[in-house]
């Protein structure tokens, strides 16, 4: 267990059962608000987007996240959760304010765009007339919390009685509720003993279960998040780099990954080769971290992160090569069934999704791409309206010259190679996620290819030493 390092303590009393506001009720904030209510707190969710607030107030989660819908209805019904666009109400209500707004990649650089974070802190600070704790949860460049502390103190009518802490989250899409209610660790970045004690009061129900707590300074807490995501990205790109080596040597990356995974020091998680990582966190956090490190004069220390990003992008290009090969060397006019659009299964998120990027590249080479994703068709269509979208797996594969498995939804793994074989124009498939039973497909007369595997390789059952997530 880590030792708790408490900064100097102040005598201010903590609020034992604080009233909580959550600013920014997107994916992270909505989940956090609902889960804080589930832990027994009175919670007010705040956002500038009236439509989002209306949807949540009416009990509807505006994105796909297993389990969240039920919890939201339950908490609204219990009267512990409400939503508003009124910041004055938020400041009057909250003892602890969690800031969960987005930090997307800037349009013109790899840096994180902090506009929303700055606005949120400013909106709270300028209205603060009583002691409260502002807790940043958004992923930000190192040094942001210190800068915001100075701004908040200068702007707040009560000055430094308005304190700031950083409390990174590690939740995964698809497991967000469980990750929030049962985190593997908590990290508190604090500048005073009062802030630490106030956060301990908030997380008391989780800490009582013995969940490890790391108390840190603000900069370390900021760094934990980007360091963790960079490490995960590095692990994925490592096995995908090995896939490139396998492709040059005839070795099989699935067998390699399995052999590595039994070494407990390495472990099998995040060692699944394929199309690589995407989503709203890993790619942008990696880039923002490298950018910030360069600003701080330590760019060389994390220069390898650029290569991690490049390895990840190369997988998509290599996948397109495989599809082109199976289409006879030219994609012009070839019908390709793109199975999956979301960046991973159990999500409707298409931000930086390898699947959708591949579909786009195939279409650019003249392929007629028909996309089917069990949950993400709508978001994908909004991003790339020019691609064709199918309402079912059967519809997507009908008359396909090549099938491209891009996101490993369970539905695709369950599909019967003979049944879908009867619908396609040619039995040719590329498995971008090492999720299918290669032997079953070959036995059903399919030409089966996967990244990092020689043409005839593949397992009876896909490698699954440990779950991916
Ligand atoms: C990630 C972190 O896991 C989470 O802790 C953090 O809070 C937010 O970012 P998430 O973006 O939900 O979570 O996705 P994750 O499950 O980590 O997957 C990221 C990407 O990596 C997906 O595109 C997935 O398909 C890919 N991946 C994951 C692999 O290609 N191989 C693996 O072995 C694991």
C-alpha cells in the first residue's frame, strides 16, 4: 500500500456528506454524476448544453454505455440527482464541484484544448461566495492545476478559501459504471490537508472497501493519468510492432502474444494485436503528453511516444493492403463489408476509431464500402455521410467481395462462416481484431487473412489468455 503524504493541514471543517455538482455531463461527467448519486450523495449535473440537460433530466443517456441508463433512472427516481444549465444554482448548491468537461485535441496542433476547462473553473470561481472544493477530473497537461489555482484565487470573491484539487479518472468506455463505483485505485492531487480530507469524505464509501489511495501533489496527479494512458498505448503498439516483424518473417503474432502473456511480469492484457488503439482518450492523451513534454524541455524523454503513434497508424495502412490483396490488387469498384465502426466493442464512440478510418481509406481507393456497427452506425454516418450503412450484419455482407472485421463485437464472433458465406459474392475475409476462428472460416472455404499472421495461420479458437480490457 502506498503511504499517504499529507500536505500541511488546515483547521477548516470538512463537510461529511457534501452536496456535489458535476460540471460537464458528457460521457465522463454523466457517469460520474450518476455514480456519485448511487453512492448516496445529492448531486447536481451542470452543462451549457440545454439539449443534453433535457435528455438527462428526462432519464435518457445520450450515448451508449451499458448499465448507465438503469442507474440514471433509479437515481432520478430516488430524488438524489438533478440537472441544470444554471451556474448560480450550481455554486449555491455544491460543497464539492467536479469539473468533467472535455479536453479535445486542438485543431491546429497536438496540444490539448483547455478552453472548456478554463471556462468551467472561471464560471465557478467568479460566483463563489463560500468555501468549496473544485476538483478537476478532466485530463490536462501537467501544470494546468497550478495555473488554474492562481486564476481561481484571483477571480473568486472569497479568494483562496476556494480550493482546488485534481482527481484523475481511469474509466473505460463500456465499463464506465463499474470502473467508477469499483475503481482499482483513487488518486488525489491536493495542495492542503483540508482538500485531502474533503475528498476522503466524498470517496468514503469506496475507501472503506480498502481501495488503494495515492495522495499526491497536483502535478503528479495530472501526470498519473497521461502516464497511464501512454503506457497502455505503448503496450498495444509494442505487440503491433511485433506484428510488423512477424509479417516480414512468417512468424505468427498471436502465438507470440500468447507466449509472452504467460510471463507474469508482462501479462496478457493490452497485448492484443490488431488494428490498434483509438477512441477519445489514448490517441489524444499520447499526443498532448508529448507536446507538453516538449514545452517543458523534456521532449526527448517521451520522444518514443511519436513512434507509438506511428506504429498505431501503420496498422491501418497495412490492413488496407490486405483487403486490396484479397480484392485482386485493386479496390476500385470492389464491394467491402466493413464490420464495425466504433473504436472498440460495447461503445458507440467513433472518435479516432481505427475501424472508421479504415472504411474511409478503402472508400478513397474506390471501394464500395458498406458499414455495419451494432451501435455506432448513427455516429459513424454523422462523421462520414458518404459511406453506405447497413442495418444488419446480413445486409452488410450481402454481395461483398471482401469482408473486413474492424471492431470485435460479439455478434461478429458468433456469426456462422457458412451462413454469411452464402450471402457474400466471394468468401474472403480480413480479421483486423484477431477475433474470429480462422480454422472454421478456412474449413468453410474462406480465404482468411489477419495482421501479423502468415497466410495459412490462425487458431481454432482466437487467443484469449486474458480479456482485452
Ligand atoms: C482508455 C483507458 O483504458 C482508460 O483507463 C482511460 O480512462 C481512458 O482511456 P478507453 O478509451 O475506454 O479507455 O478504451 P480501452 O479499453 O483502453 O481501449 C483503447 C483502444 O485500444 C481501443 O481502440 C481498443 O480496441 C484498443 N486495444 C486495447 C487494442 O488494440 N489492444 C488491446 O490489447 C487493448
